[in-house]
């Protein structure tokens, strides 16, 4: 082992330690905020199950990568991260809605999510469907009513999240994913699928942080956030594809091997595991380098490195 390799390994270890600290700190703040929502039935016994179903998935843990990006980009550009919490929560609400619906029998029909039975396995398909619907819609109310931010910022935030989650983003990506279960996609089609299904919400999360910091919706900071997020979003998905064939259910907290079981197109359809890992590492380095000129970017740079080297 030469000195340069040792230096790289030390650097990666330092980045992983900082990234874990960032994720733990941000997750604690976001979880505390989310825990204040959906506290109980508003109309007595008739509707109590709705809040239980929502909270079951919303508070099930996870890395909270997306809301962390919102808080960290707000921090990077000098904003008040407390004011960004509603934006971070809204991102996680949309993400949770997508997971609930993605696990339904009409989609992937998965039995395990974040180490627990999926929502519909516990509460039934109808309750899961409605819980997801409620989260998706409530997220936009969360943006619209965020305190301490200008009306212009809140309107821009609604547009960013809508573009990412709706028929131009995540929803279309899911349709493409289902199409891919019965057809072989080209590499270019797969890249577009993942940019919409996974990448769009990661980009929105970063850009919402920029907006929460008071930066303009058409400014250079939004483009920097998009460039960073697009790279780590693709790296994140590549690693996810690798882990689906190399990790265990205990490590992942969800079903593994499901991509092959559903005949899904993945990055491993076009390369080896080793090549996929190398590509994820390249993308994470590029993301980190985009922020090289920004003071205080160490936390986001560490996240980029860590997400390409994660084991779960």
C-alpha cells in the first residue's frame, strides 16, 4: 500500500465520520419536527387510523438524506436552518409518500421497508394509498405556510417540489420503471428514468435549501445545487443497484434482489459491479469538487463521498 492510497483511505474515513455526524444531527432535527405532525384523529374514532398509518411510515427512520441536503444547502449559503425545517419536512413527506405507493401490490409489491413490514401489509392497501395521498398533498401546504420566508420564496419552493414530484419528475420516472419491467431499456433511457424517479427529488431537496437561504430562484446558487445533487443522485442510485445484489436484508432494512425479481433495468445491466462502484465514486468526487470554492462546504463534500461508499 503506497502513501497516496493510505492518504485516500484516511480522507475517506474522515469524510464518512463527518457525513455520519451531519446525517445524525440533521435527522434528529427533522424527526423532531415531523413528530409534531399527525398527532391523532381530528374527528374521533372514525379517522384515527389515518394518522397511525401516516406516522408509521413517516417516522420509520432512514438516513434522511433529502432533508439533510435542504438543511445543509441552506447552511452553506448563509440561511437560518430553523426556517428551512418546513422545507426539509416537505421533502421527506413527498419521499415517504413515494415509498408507500412504490411498495403497493400494483407497483413493486414489497413486504419490507426500513426494517419493518410495508405500510399496506400493516394497514391495508386502501389506508396505505390514502396515507400516501395525504402526505403528498400536505407537503405543499407545509411549503406554502412556512414561516419566516417571503411569499416569493414559498411560491418558488412549491414550483420546485411540484416539478420534481409530479408528472415531469418522480411520477414519470415510476411509469418508466414499470415500462422497463417488460422491456429492455437503453443506457440513455435508464439514465433518464433515474434522473426522474430518484434524482429529481434529490435535486429539489438541495434547491429548496438554497431558496430557504434567501437566494434567488434563477441564481447561480441554484445551478450549483443542481449540479451537485444530480451527481450524488445518480451515484446514490448506482450504489443502490449494487447493494440490491450484494447486501443482505438486515443491512438494507428492505427486500433485496427485488430488481431481478421484477426484471428491472439497472446500471448492472450495462456494467460490472466493480465498474458501477468506480462510476459512483467518480460522480461523488465531481459533486464534491463543485463546492471546492465555497467556505463551509466540508459537510456537503463529506456527504458526497460517503453516499458513494455506503453499505446500506
